[in-house]
């Protein structure tokens, strides 16, 4: 069964700096330094926002995030690409036959990985 890929009419995502804070990297680990009130020193929190709060990042919501670690993972030599299986409504919590209204990313260039035999 072919399920149509629905394109969103308009997508808005939060981008850029968050008020009262700044993004910083400590040994490559992302943190957000949050300004507190009064004479209190800023607090550092682990930042899970990914590239969305990086003003220099190129974001295309229809392509998803870049596969930054893929080359490194493949270079280890213990995984292989495979065809995988087609997406099904159950992947999104739907019952068989229910119409899929969630936009899908085009993943023709990204095959899933699995461990090589014996790994």
C-alpha cells in the first residue's frame, strides 16, 4: 500500500538564541549558560537543542538533521547498511488502514545500519 507523503502547509521552528542565555561548548559538549537574577552567578545546563539554536547552522526541516556521526560509525567497520522495511502506520501509533497525516522525511539516501555478523 502506498501512503502519500503529505507536505506541511507551513512549518515554524524556534531558531536562534534564547533570551537570558547563551550557548557554549565545553570540550565539544553543548551547554546553555543561563543568567540568573541578582548577584547570582550564571548556571550551566546541558543543552539538548541541537543545531536549532545555532545561528550558523543550515536547517531544512524537510531533510531532518545531518548525519554527523555516520562516517565515523561506518569507519569502525562493525556495521553494514541494509534495506530495512517500509514504514507502516503502526510506526506512528496508528492502526492498520488509518490515514497517515504526519509528514515523512525523504530518507532514500539514508539506509539503516545493523551490526555485522559476530559483532
